């Protein structure tokens, strides 16, 4: 039996198992949410690299794991490129594979750094390396930290207790620590140490779960979230535009809430192109109800220029205010290396307003509905350290999104889980108004209070509790987890190198 297991760690079998373990991670995230699976899958990865002393072999093993994780986890990129972006399948398929391969470089680096270490130093070296590489994935080339393993632990896992302290990358650190501990626990020589690490990872998070870092601010406010359910391939067609506009106006007219939130680009027009009569009707309906309406719309500022913004504008009882999206989606909302890539991208990828202008990095929360509302638009809530820029002033978080680009895939539910992490990190409610789903009200613990079914037209009304206060993550961002991980990784690598130079005892 042992020989059979050892055979699986040789050559191509090692890579095949790593690829399968990466794929096993995916149901650990939403919508399935079996948070134990990433711990199990990562434990398999640790077992696969335990006997390796070659950084290259470990890197290939980590790469295979990442390829399984990202091919199955973010394969929905193909839907956006081919089905809605108009890219031919023979280009969209390889582009999706190359994207997954690029993301796989990060777990490859983490494994390459940790594998040469003694097992007891891997215990801290691999979690530290994993947290650092995930953090790097969050900013290199503007970043794509989707499917950071810490997300899988929200909201049910005890490890989620680390979110308001160290953020998602801290949750990733303790997830990998639990996995490394589990891998060591099955070995007689390291069982005690492994069980101790596993217990520490789970129990420490559980203890933190009961700490209220924020407190209620005033009475709850009634909020209506609107889900228009406009198909992506119909959204910008003139023959469906009027129906969409009327549907949103009816939703505003029927809402009795203090705050009404419409999705990203609910009005798929430039603001100056929307008739004054229509905007006046939205404003009048809101004023009649003593409410404020948040509307997603494009802006051309100044009109006629080449400066286009993905914006949110408020109308109603309060003074009109706006938020402009800062963190844009590469190739979808801006073109990197524009002079070189723009001709190629425009030839094969057909996305409306695909070269937009960034809004300011720091913007003031909107004073609407009796609250101070921190707006983030779609992809922006993937970046926790950017969300906290409007805190602690904001009492509520609002995300407006259009995940219709990804069809019936798991992308929208994965995105909802990311919003749950942002709520947990900040100790604030996160209110999501989306085009086709997932429209949801998420409380400060990351729990979904209510949500609408996907691909249905409707409204969701909740009493949302504004909150005040500062979590450690809001105060310090990713600084503590990156510093801690850097120190631990450096110590593990120095100690491992020292032992190899001064001892002739074979590495265990």
C-alpha cells in the first residue's frame, strides 16, 4: 500500500494528482461551499512536494495544482470572451488556457520556495509563501486575486474569524497552515506537530469569531435592491433599451425604502444622452418617497471627449452625488499597452466602451439615505485594501455589478462570496444590486441575510444596519499579513539553509 502511494508521487503521476487536487479545490468555493475541500486538496499538494528537494520539480507540481484550480475555477472567462465578446472560439479557448497558466505561476513559486525546507519548516514556510504569492497576484499587472483560498472559508469556517484581523490573505495563510498540519499529521514522525498546527489554525479563528470589532450606528435603514435581469446580448440593443428604462422606473416607483439601488450600467447610455424627462421622473419619484436612488450609468466628461467613466449617480432627497470606478478590468474596461495591443484587441474582441478612464483612487462615501455609503463597482470589491479607503467613514458598503458577462457559470456566486469576505473584513453590511444576480444583502459577519434567485427580474427589500468602528484590517490593510509572512518565510528559508550547510543528516 505504501509503495503504491509512493509510486503516485513519481513523475507524471505527481503532476496528475496535483492537477486533480487543484480541481478539487473549486467546489470548496461558492456556490457549493464545502470549505473543507481546499484544506484537503492543499494537504494533498503538501504530501506531493514533501519528498522534493528540487525547486524546479516543486514548481512544476505547484503549477499543475494551479492549472487544475484555475482551469475549472475561472474557465468562465471563455464565456465572456467568446459568447459575449465575439472572440472566435479558436482564439478564446487558448486565451483562457493561457490566462489559467499565468495564474498558475503563483502557486508554482510558493511551492518552489517551500519544498526544499525540512517538513517542520514547511509548516510555516508554505503558508507564508502562499499568502505572499496570493497577495502579489492581487496587484501584479493590476491584479486578479480571484479564488484566493481564504475566500473559501467565508462564512462558515472557523478560519473566517481571521478575516477582520488579517483579511483574505490572512485567511489563506491559516487555510494552508491547516492543510500543512493535516499532511504532517498522517506521518508517524510528525503527527503531534501536524495535529498541533491543524488545531491552532482552526481554534484561533474560532476564538476571534466572537469579537465584535464594529457596532451599530443608529437605526436600520430600509433598502431596496433592484435586479433588472437584462440579458447581456440584449443590454445595449436599441429595441430593448426602452423596456429596460421603463422597468427600472417602475421599480423605483414601487419601492417604499429610504435607499433604492440599481445595478451597474442599469442605464446603458452616457448620462448626457439620457432624456432630462426620464431623470427628472426618477428624481421626483425618489423625492416623493423621501428616498435616494443610486443608478449605474456611463459618463462622458466632458461630453464629446475621449474620457469615459463607469459611474454611479444618486438622485433624490439628498444632493446628487457620484462615484466613478477606479479599478478597471484589463481588456474589458481598459487596454494595457494601448498603442501595441489596441489594434489586435479591437479586431477580435468587441466589448462596448472597452477603453475607459479611471476615477480617483480615493473618493468620499455618498451621504444618502441617512447613511454614508461606500460604493464599489463590480470587480472593485475583489480588492479589499482598496475598499477600506472609504472607511471608517462609511456605515454601509454597496456593490453594483453586472456578472451577466459570464452566463450561467459559477462566476456570479464566486463574486458574491468575495463580497461576503469584504463584509467580514470591514465589519460592515454589503448590499449587492446586480443585473442578473447574485443580488443579496450580506451582514457584517459575511452571512447572506436575503438574496434573489439568479436570472429573475425583481426587487429585494431589507432593513440594513449601518455600522461604525474599525477592524484591524481596516486600520492596517494587508501590511500585517505580508510583513508576518515575509518574516516567517525568511526565517524558514534561513534556518533550512543553515541546517543544510552545517549538518550532514539527510533532510526529512
